[in-house]
């Protein structure tokens, strides 16, 4: 009993971790499966087939490439526009600032079904053909709010005396921005960009409304595939994404730890 | 860092004014700060002293007036163009840069080749050379304060501005830093302008103190002069404690002294203490600004019966006596109800108890006269 009492926090913690990570473990394990039928739901036999031929499933790698391309471009554009907007909203007082702050929240609060369908209505009404262009426009639109909110929090926490000190120490306005403001706001901008990338990459609902008949992103492909049978390659991509995300977090932590450990 | 710089000239403010919408923060200040001096701008919070400092730094634009550094009019120049550096109240150290890079920031902007060596010398001056590779947040408040100081003086500015730099430190550290700042100022010879609301700090550190109130200057002078001869009731009560006796008028018997009338008492006052244009023919005109005679608590004596008669005598009753170690502070009620504060050193001289009837006396050279509403 005493042992249990001492280690209860650790045990519960491990159980919660197991609960959270179970899907990832299943995905990884089943990426080494050789299913007997079309569905990869039952363990049959160990195989490296899917890992050795990741693009064997027709159309999957094209869909993956499109999703990555859309995610990179839309998160870049949203980060640039969103950072500029965050500085304006966090720094300056102007007419309509309060209203803008409120409106920025609407895309986050709107159900995706509503946003996706109304965007489609808009594109059809304006005669814009659905496809990669409309997907990009939609993704920039709904990731922008997240970037603005993330960067704005960082800008607001910045002590204005720091920029004044830089100006006092002979830095011109552009030098103040690149030597002091930008390095201090950069973690917020990076967080906003990563968030935008992740949101864009895995979006299904809004994308599905605005993709048109022939454009297929990775989430759309997975959804479509699950109707007809699930190729093991999906598990391979899922595992790679998970390990990649872990690696990014690990590297960030290591850099942070090294920075804190500067020699006295 | 041992060779003193010679500044190009004094800092002059001419009619310097700053409005924030309807609020007048600084109401036309004229001031000359001699090159190489340690100057204190003293006043309560909201008196406009920080705004004045920020206008000198170029961080705030004056509504009117000019700023001269030597012969040069720097009013229209930007902060980064002025050879003026600031030690900010919050220190404003760059958290993403090491201590050395913080100190070297200005020199690198000025494209000084040996910035690293000079920055290390500045860190040695503030005794932090061994911390050069650390980040600001790894240092204590007092150390951060010294880094901020090193970051400013390393550039050898014409004028160094200090905005309440000791406000965030505890009392002991503050005393140490006051001495340290004075030592560094003498060593580098740069003009220091120190903004503070702490009258003791201003008086211990500065050669010259300017007292500010509600956007204008009340009085400028050496600390001892301000204390002994305050020009206004405001300065008298802001710098230390004062007993202010309301006066009804003066009469002039001729000679070095005149007679001041207060509640039926004739008090001897030095003629040189009187403000200009003070009428000496009895009472003051109706509606004229009120005039007070001021005496510092430590200048008042409790006269013993066998003591030589003093020129000035006021009888009263002791209402309170509080022992503070080095001195005892008495409250003595006058017949007209006013209580005077008397501070006597505990040097074995006459002690009084509450309820005692005492006679207070003082040297006419040690009082002062101020005229205006309190």
C-alpha cells in the first residue's frame, strides 16, 4: 500500500500517457502489417512492403505532395499577413481596432461546415473555378486568425522600453526592428506558423467543399480510401508525421536547454 | 575608462513644454545643466520630470521649446542621432542578448571596431566582468542595474540620463549604488542627469538639484542652499520637514534685521532672507499671497531658564515626545493652536516631557521666509 501511495502520481501519469499515445502506437504497429484483405484493421503478418514502397498506393503521394505544398504556401502567406496585422492590433490605437480584434475571432468560432459551404457559395457566385487556388484562399483565411492571435500575445508582452533603449543606443528604426523587436517576437511567429501549417495540412471539411472534382489533398485521399479499403502506406505516412513532430519538439527542447545552460 | 571625457558644452532647455491632450506635463522649463556635473531632477510622481528626461533623450517630442547641447540645437534630431544615453527605470536590458552584447550594442551601432574590449572595460568598471557571457535574467536586480549603467556609459555620451534607476532596489543596495554611481560619475566625467522622487537620494548624490512641481521648476541650487533657503513653501515641505508660521506683516527698524509679526509676537528675521518686493510697512495687502516664516525642526531649541535670552522666543506646551535614538522629536503646541516640531539631539541637553511649558528659541540666521499659497 505504501508503495502504491508513493508512486500513484507516476502510475496515473503513465496511464494517461498510454491513453493519449495509443492511437499513434496502433498506427505505427499496423504500418508493418501485411493485411489479408483490403482493410488494414487486423494483424496478419509482419512486412516492410509499405515502408519500402510508400508511393505504391495509386494517387496517395500526389495527394500528400499537394497537401504539403498547400500547407507551406498558405502558412507562409498567413504568417506574413498575420504578423503584420498582429503588430498593428497589438501596438497601435486606431479607429476600428476593437471591431477588428473581434472580427479576427470569427473564423475560429465559425463551424467549419458553415465556413466551407459559404466559401463555396462565394466562389461559385464569383465564377471562380474550384481547385488548388480556392483551397489556398480558404486555408489562408482560416489559419490567419490563429497566427494573428498567437503573434499578438507575444507583441503585447513586449516591453516598449526595449525598443526605446535600442533607439537610445543609436539604432535606426529598421535596426531596432531587426535587432530587438523581431528576435523577441520570433518565437510567437514560429508558433503561429507551425500552428497554421498543422491546421492547413490536416483540414478536411473546408477543403472538401472547395477542392472541386479532381483536386485531392491527403486528408481527402485518406477519407476516400477508407470507403474502399485502407492501404498500409497511410500508416507509414502517419508514423513519419508523428516521428517528425516528435523530432521537432525534441530539437526545440534541446536548444532551449543549451541556451539556459550558458557558462557563468 | 580612466580618462575623463570633455563634454562639448552644457545642456540647455529653453521654454521646454509638453502637452498630452489637455494635460500640461511640462510647462515651459528653462534650465542649464553645466557639462560634467551631477544634476538631480527632483519631484513627486507626475510632476513632469520623467517627461523632461524623455524629451532630452529624444523619446518624446516637445510641444514647444528648444533643447541645446553645447551650441547645437538638437530639438529636431531623433533619439538614435543624439549623443545622449539613458538608464531606464526598468533597465530595459535586451533579454535575448548576453551581458556583453547588451553593453556592446551602442558601440556596434556606432561601428566602433574594439567594441568588445571597451565593453569589457565598462563591465570591469561596474565590477561585472565575470558575468559577461550570462543573460540578463540570470543576474540579480542590482547587477542588472549596473549592466544598464555600463551599457549607457560605455558609449561616452555627452549626457547620461538616469530615470529613477534605483527605484526597484532595496534600501541597502540603494545606498551602495548611490555611492557607486557618484564614484563612476567622477571617474568618467560625463554629465549625469538623475531623475528621482527621493529627496534624500537627490541631496546625497547631486551637485545641483532642481525641484519640479506640476510641470514647472520651483527652485534650482546646491542641496545645502535648497535646504537652508528654500524659495517656496513647496520646496520647504518637499525637502525635509519645516515649521511654517503664518505672518501678518513686517516692520523695519533698520539694520541687518527686520521684524516679522506672527500672532502678536515680534520675530527677528534676517533682511537678506526676504523675497524681493516684500512690503515692510506693517500688514500685507488684502488678497496678497500668504507669507510664512520657516524654521527647520533641528534649528529650534528648547531654552533652559538659565540660558542667555534668545532673539526669538515662543512659549508653548509639549504635547508629545518621541525618542528615536540619536534624537528626540517633540510636538509643541503654540497658544494659537499650531503644533511646532522640534528635534533635539540626545546629547545630554535639557529634556522635556508632555505637559511641560517650554520656551522655544532659534537663531535668526537659520530661518527662512517663503511667500505664496501652500
